C-alpha cells in the first residue's frame, strides 16, 4: 500500500516537470523555423495539381520565381532611395546575386536525377523570396 502511495506521489510530483519539458520541446521546434515562405495561392494550387510531375512542377516554380523576381527588383530599387550608401548596397546586391547562383548550382553539382532541376529552381525561388522580404522588412538594417 505504501509503495502504491509513493508511486502515485512521485508521478504527481513529476507531472509538472514532464509537462513543461514537453511544452519546451514544442516551443523549441517552432523556434527552429528559419524562414516562412509566402508563396502565392496560385503557386500552391499549381503545385497541388502536379502530383509529383517534375516538368509541371518546374513550370509552377518558374512562374512563381518570375513573380518574386519582379517584386525583388521593385523592392531593391525602392530600397536604394533610403540607403545611406547606395553604391555599397548596389555592390551588396551584385554579390548576393553571385552567391545565390553559386549556392543553387552547388545543389546540383553532383547530379542525382530529374529532381535536380527542381532542387535548383526551388533554391533560386526561396533565396529570391527571402531577399525580397529582407529588402521590404522594416527590421532589416537600413544603414
């Protein structure tokens, strides 16, 4: 009887610690998200319709990339109006373009099959989207 009461007391005492550990793990998982991708509804619908069709998915990605590339160029030009050193920002953008190209090409340096073209295209799309949001952000460095 004493053993049952002791076991019950230990379980009761440990419950808050176990609960807070589970909550911390849940919160930690949420904090590990590096970037939320804001794809257009048209892109998401297009990708849903493809059902694993690589050429179809490539078309969806290409259309979404054009949308984000247009937005990036507009955001970049607009942001230059407010930068303290526009020449340095122009060079930074040129360097970013080289980095993006190099990064996305590295994904397909060792070919793995037809999915490579999607990997490279998705890399280009995601990096373009990220850069656009950086330039549009009020919290991104303005100097």
